[in-house]
C-alpha cells in the first residue's frame, strides 16, 4: 500500500522571514557594533553616521531611519557600556577583604580593566571628546553604579548610617572617574600610576566619612572586629 503523501507545506511558512521589528533590531545592533569597532580605531569626532552605516553594511538611508545622527548612536552605545559595567561591578569579589578600602580598590581595578580592554568605551565615556550631554547622562548612570559600590562594601562591613551615604559614594566614584579621565587625556590609556591615584583619591574622600577600620559582617550576622 503506498504511503500517504506528506501534508503540503504552507506557502506562508515557506516564505516567512523575520518580522520588520526583528530586522530593525538586528540592523540597530549591526550599527552599534560597527560604531564600537570604529571607536576602537578613531576619536569620536572622526566618526560619522555614514561611516557607521558603511562599516555595518547598512544603507545610509536606513541608518538615518534608526538614528537621527551619530550622537544618538553614541547614546545607545553608552547605555550598553553602562549595563556591562554594572554587571562587572556587581559580580562577587575575588577575595575576602580585610578592610573596606580593599573593596573599593578591587572595584576600581575592574573598571580600569574594562576601559583598557575596550578603548571604544574609554573614548566614549571618559575621553576628552565626550559630548557634554553624554557626560551628563553618564553621571546619572553613575548614581546606579555608586549604589553597587556602596552595597559591595555594606555587604561585608558595617557602614555607619548616614542620610547622604548614597551621595557620598556617588561623589567618590566621580572623583575616581576624574583621575581615570586625566590618564586617558594624557596617555590614551589608564596607567597603573593613575589607577593608584584614582584609588587614593576615592578612598581618601570616603575616609573623611568612614573610619579606616569597620567591623566585618559574617554570614551568620555577627561582627568580626579587625
């Protein structure tokens, strides 16, 4: 007895492609990836939306459909960088600190490692050509990152209760960022010497609010004094 013929394939299924929304998202990502690769090679002022579209293999007209100008591309890239930095700094510490300052040192090292590994991010956020509007938005994102610094310390040490404690950590982070920016301006990378300066300045500012020795927290909730 002959086998029954398989059901006919739907013409719709045979010709179905990605939805316009999916294609749009894919093109946006290609444009951002292209801008990222260009910023690894050039300063912000030397990259245009036409350059980005060409590198991405996207028609220039389509690129302008997704982004009005290169500034919008940079803002989208900055948001991507901020998310990566937030994830990086939220990860568990590599070793158990004996002083709260050691927490700050490790977190600053994480940021330095990221920026030195990704020159595009350094040019975008802490370079000499970062646009003022982008700096302002980055400062607002730094408030979230400062909360991560605070929580990483507070999870291991009993920080004094201060009404303005989040603001203190935010200002400390901005002080560290300034040192890193100065290094990018002077040397194009964040040097070990300026990394040490960032740590010194950040910890000194926090130290004007918190004593050098704080009781450590334990998993059981008891206190361990230094």
